[in-house]
């Protein structure tokens, strides 16, 4: 649910062209079988970005600090350079659909206020 919500929110801003992952579905499934975490897969997200023809990829993850406190972290990587273009973490409270939705909206709003240098694709 959260991934879909993030994609919808990003697309609605017009900041990024959110690409359909379907053309890379086989690669994504293969990588998921080999990697526990996308944020720690040594560039596998860049392989997906290359296959999709993206300029940038966004990888997000959540750490549970306690039963009520979670941290949402994201990185935006340049596909060609492999460099981190943006990285930020947000704490949020509650483990409910409402709390997750609020965290996603806040994160997208922050991206609107602090856009990365290159926003041609994600």
C-alpha cells in the first residue's frame, strides 16, 4: 500500500515522471530473491533504473525505533553516476494506515520544497 501511495503522491506533484516498473518485473523479482534490503544491495536499484531508462531511482525504507516510533528514510540515486542525489530521514508516530499515509505526504511535500538537482525521471 505504501509503495503505491508514494508513487501516486510523487506523480501528482509533477516533480518526477514516475515510471511503470512492469518492464523490469523479472529483474525486480530476481533481485528480491537475492537481496534482503534494496537500500543495502550495492547498486541493484541502479540496474532496475537502467533497464527502465530512468535518470534517477528512489529507494525508501523504514526502521522501527519502538512500537510507536518509526523512521522513514529515502535516497535518490543518479542512475548514470550512481551517486546519492538526496537523502533524508523522517520520524513518524504510529503504525497505522493513517500514520503511514501522513508520513508519505510529508515526505513528498518536503521533496517539493527541496527538489533535487535533476528531476527528469524516477
